């Protein structure tokens, strides 16, 4: 494939990635985590621990926007995000200073990192697997992957973390697979990226740990061992500094302990049937969709496969298909293949629901078998360490979440986003399996092909649910949000406010968001609605404001000219406090 053709196709993939990520980007309100991002990046803790003025009877936007010092930023990140993601907050602070705080602007940073990750995975695959076609295919898969589209729609650290963990892995492979002595600057670059990964998200350290496991398994060069060990001094010292008294991670371990105990208590006392206690059946129920959705060929199967009869048919068909492929490749016998073909076709009419979902599972097992067989073939010798590495990067982050779930006694932490940096390697494994499936008998290639087409149709449906904001897995909602009510309220206030008027904020609902930390657990009169509205008010405005302790939900403007209250917005308890 010529270089101009490669770049033309890659450009098309990147344009597609941009379009998929910009679509409906600002249609729906920020949710709680994004609101935390907005406040923390400005040195403001949730509920204003460093804003005593907002707890007084009257205050103005000037009070909210008073100059902040470094201690304010440390306190904000300590109280509102357990000291996590300082690198993201620093960048986000600069970003909104340049581009403003509209919902589109604050989410655009995640879009940029998500698109950059598509470009990076192309380079990564092309370099390490030596295949332009595979690199383009993996980039296309990442461009359309619902997981990456969904998290590009969030003003959170995830897209940035995914990018830098992949970049750190790229540099790591450059070091450990180099056939020539590695220059010391490469180790320095890796150390800086390891520091950045850790400061993007605490769980990013799992990726660095997997790098270390690869070194133990495959690297026998003392110079590389020493270089990598020295390169990690900087990130380790950086984290020690961050966790020291007076810094942003000072209370991280304390808060994690508090949260663990709180979630354990919730898990032990829930009676609504939720699968939150860390029993093995509950863990599997949470784990199955995480594992299935990590691979686009099996996306959604954890919830779409049901019925004992259907599962029996699926089991028989899948086992027979694998046996037929093995027999064909071993003895070139077509008898078992013929039986498998007939049974596969017949099964599509026997399934009582979603036949192509069951076909997708059958195809996934075929691809898994192809990958497993290939890993032990002589022609895979040169690629085998990479295969093992990609398998570790794909599954160990999720395995870590399971271990922590067992340790903490609840399943709240088993969620796709905490191990999301494993997705690029899962995509690469599927691409390798599809490449090797060319050696399969024609009938099994047709099964895989039809299943892949059906799965692409499913992914389009998942993307549509994301765009409609009704995807519990990806947008955490089954009912769409409205546009940002705080932004709308602020625009209405700026239009109507006259000297002498007073903005009356509701006092909120205790624990409407759930007390994820002890700093806000006992607050009875919330100032959060006031904080989130002031974000969008002019910084030099002298609008008089106060909290109405007798009103929970309605935001009013008391107008001096009429002596009456004018309703600006009704939050209806938790309905619009996303």
C-alpha cells in the first residue's frame, strides 16, 4: 500500500472519529463528575470548604471568583476527587481559561485526546506489528468503538489517561525491543510518561506494573533493567511528594478507606436486589459485561444471551464448530464441517431471541480459538512476546478490579472505565485473530464474517443510544438529560438582573448525590446549586445572592421593582441535579 494511500485512509478515519465524537457533544447537561471537574479546576471544593463567603447570608459572584492560591487547588482536589488526576486538572484549568466553560468547550478537550488516541493506535500498531493494513483497521475500530465515543463526551480525565498510557506503552516497547543500545533520553522520556500516567489517574500505575511484568518475563538486558529502574525514580518521588502533608493527595488513602467502608456498608444493607456485595456470583454478574464489551465482536452479549434452551443450542453449536475446524485443519476432513454448517444454519431458526447475538458468540469463540492456536505456532515465535504482553494489558487491569472488589467487599469498582486503558490491546488482539482467520475453512470464515457485520449493526445501535443519552452502561442514564440547567439559569439571570435584585438559591437535598467522602456527608444546607450557577456568571458581577434554607428545589430571582419572586428554574429534587 502506497504512503499517500495510507495517509488518505488514515485521514478519513480521523475525520470519522472527529465527527462521531462531536455529534451531540453539548446537547446534554454536565453530570456530577463533570461538575466536580469544573469546580476543582478552579480551586473550588464541592460545597465550598474554602468559600466561607458563600456560607454567609449574602454573597456575590465576586466572592465566588475571588483569587485562589495553590492551597485552594490542593484542598479542592483533596476534598472533591480524592487527590486524583492533578495533571488533568492543571491542563483543564488552562484549557477553560482559553476556551471558556460552555459544555461544548469543556468536553472538547476529551474529544481531542480521544482522536489523538486513534492516531496513536495507528502508529503503535504499524510500528510494532509491521502492518499498514492492520494499523488502519485497528484505528478504524477505535474510531467507532462506543466506549471511546462515550468517554470523549465527558469532561473527565479518562480520554487523557487512555492516550498517555498507550504512549507510555509505545515508548516502553521501543526500549525493550530495540536491537541497538537505547539512548538515555529514551529512558528519561519513559520516566516522564510514567509520572504523567500516574498523575492522570491513580489506576494508570497498573499499566506501568504490567510493563514491569513483561521485563521479568522477556528482558535479559541488564542495561535496560537499570535504565527502567532509574527512570521510575522520578514518578515515585513525584507521587511521594503529592501524598505529603499539605499537598493535593494528602488525604487520598484516608478517603479511599472511608469510601471503601461506606460502599461496603451500602452493599451489606441494600435490599433492592442490586448486585453490590462481593460474592462470586455478584462479581461475575458485574464482570461478564465488562469482559464482553471489551471486544467489539462480543459487545453486548452479556445482556443479549438468555434462555436455557438457547444456551444449550449455543453450547452444542459452538463446541461442534470448534471441533469441526480442528478436524479440518488436522486431517482435511470435511464431514464434521458439513455437520457444523448445517447445525449453525438451523440454530439461527431455533433460537427464540436475537439469533445473530448467539452467532456473534459462536464467532467470538472461533476467533479466540484461532488466536490461541496461532500463539503456539512456529510462525508466531517473533510475535509471541507481544501477544502475551497484549493479553496481559487486556485482562490484568480488570483482574486488578476483581481483586480489589474481593478485598473491599463490594462490586462498585468493577466498571469499564477504570480499566479502559486496556481497550487498544483488545482491539489489536481481535485484529490479529481476524488476520489469522483467513486460514479457516470457508464456512467458518462466513460465520465470522456474518457475525462481524451483525455486530457492526449492534454497535451502530449502541452509538445511537449514546447520542440519545439513554445508555445506562455508557452515559449512566436510561432517560435523557436536558441541556445544562445551570448554564441556562445563569443566562436568564444575566438578562433579568437589575440593581437591588436578589438571587435566591435552593438549599438542595441532603445526600442527593450520595456521600462519597466524609467532607460533604453532614452538610444539611447545600450551596452546590449556587456554586454551579456562579461558574457561568460574570466574575466581576455584584449580583446579590443568598441560600434560601426553606426552599429545596426552586431557584428564584427576587425583583426589587415588583417585590415578587420570579422562578428561574425548578430542579425537582434529584431530577435535574444530574
